[in-house]
C-alpha cells in the first residue's frame, strides 16, 4: 500500500526532482520513495545542512587540492618541456671569472660529437646583458649568441620572418632574432622586420621575431626567452671584442637522439669533460628528463597527502551522516511501525533510510563541487597560482560522496528495517 501519497515539499519547490526520470534511474528508485527521502531531509533543513557540512568541505577540499596540484603539474611540465626533454644542458661554472663566459671549450664540442654516437647536435651558447636601442626607445636585454640548431633544440617558434642560418654564423653577419617581449617594447605597433637596432655600439638587422614562449627553469634560474635577442655565435664574438674562443663558452645544449639514452649519455658527458678539464668540476649539468621524473614523483606525494587530508574530512562527514541517521531512526520509530503495519516490507524501510543518506551525500557532493570550483578560482585570482579542475576529479568527488552515503547510511537503514513492527508501534 502506498503511504504519504499527498506529500508536500513545504515551501521548497523540488517537485521536479521527484518526477525527474534521470534522478529516478540514477538512484534506481520510484517516485514515492524519492518523495519520502526528500521529505525526511526537508523536514529538518538545519539538521540536514549541518550533516552535509562534512561532505561539502571534504569534496571541496578534494576538488581544490587536485586543481592546485594539476595546475602546478602543468606549469612545471611546460617549464621543463621548454628546455627540451631530449636535451642535456652543460653550464660553465667558473667562480674565478666575473664575466659571463666559463671554461667550456670549442674543442669540447668536437670531442663530444666524435666520441658519443648517441648525440646528433650541439648548440654552443654565450650570453651577456647589453642595452639595445631603436630610435629613442632603449631596453636592457639578454643577448644570446648561438647557432641555427639552437631554435629547433629549444622548441622556439618563429611568428614573423626567419632565423639566421649557418652561413650567417660562418660569415659574421649582423642579423638577429627578437624575443616577443623585446619586439613589443622596442617597436610598439611598428613592423620590426628589416629594421636596424643598436646593441651597444653595433648595428644589427632584425630578420625574425619569436612567438611567445613559456618561461622555463634551468636549475635555480628562470629563463624567459621573450626577453632575449638571438644573434650568430661568431658575430657576437667578433663584434663585441670577445676573448679568444678557446675556452670562453657559457653553455652547451646537447641533443640526444634516443630518449632512452639520456641518462647514460649524461654520465658519459660528465666523464669526458672531467678528463678533458683535468678532473676539475668547472661545469654543471641539467637533464630536463630527470627533472621531469623528479617533478612527477613530488606531485604524486603531494596528491597523496592532500587526498589523505580530504579523505579525513569525508570520513568525518560520513560519521556525521551515520549519527544523524541513527537519531532519525529513533525519532521516527512510530512512523516505521505504521508503515510496516500497512504493508511496507523491510526492503522498503531499508531503501527509504538508505536513500536519505545517499541524497544527503549527493546534495553535499554537488555543493562541495561548486565550493571547490570557487576555491580554485579564488586561489588563481588572489595568488596568480594556476589551477585546473579536471573532469576526473569531479567524477571522483561525486563517486566518493555517494560511496560515503551508502557506506555510512547502510547500518542505520538496516537498524530501521529490523525493527519489530509491534515494538515500533508501542514506542513513545
């Protein structure tokens, strides 16, 4: 026999929830059972809200923490990828020298290419920080002298013009490629291609402009190629009165053919350079592929810790649901007795109370998802920390909140279903 047929939602228009086929199929219940589940929640709004708080904050914590972690992962990945995952960066470290050039020699390049079959290209790099001028505008930039292979190895894309060639490098041509930010600051709305700029006392012709590049991290140093000007290596040496290029390179970018050989090649490079430099460790090595692995391991640990903290919140929320549902069973003992005497089975009673627990968890889960999105947005807005809410974190949050409702609602529901109808009717 159907009971509570004339159920009233008392000021809260949730009739669409009751008659919604998706909700009925999702929860696998009929219309009347869904009505009674909502009635049990809406008759005690404050109690239901306080019960859901644990679920709300737990789910919000899951969403927000995973969003922060995913944002950090993507940022780190983009920074490391900007260095080239198949590259090994060898940097000079000469503490006695106060200029920007260290102890890596040109002959080191020849030795590495001749000895190691696992590498196919090396880009030598020198850098300094001159002032560059165009008309009345000036800016201090990083001037990078290198070869044509550098652009491909570092995944640098051209938005306008072209890059310089090996011929330009061999013939000391005064040509340059501008970083996106340098081009914007010097030329404003003008077209930079074909224009001449003055770097210190030397005039260079602009032949290309880079696309905007993500900021990368080389060791403890951030590298922003948007603020660089690139020129042929030999041109920089000759035009800026550099010392003899026997031992004055700042760094080498070594490209490894096969990703599987990166670690082994890095070890061999270190051994070769140590032998050539008389066992003097006057260089440092950065292996982006190893940095990526370390970052992924750190990210996994971070996610586990944050997941554990959020899990504790969900556990507390689940215990709150169990306590409230147990109190609800005692409060509604006579109602249970009446329903049983009118023909309701134990399965009906079990389904009613279990449905209330699941509804509390689902509603709390949805509210938690909205709060999690808001927290993620707030973190990005106030701290400029990139966040990214992934679809699987939302699915995980909904799944966990549903599981909490079923797990912690089952015992009170079973306790209600096992009540003796006669004892329930006599209960005061």
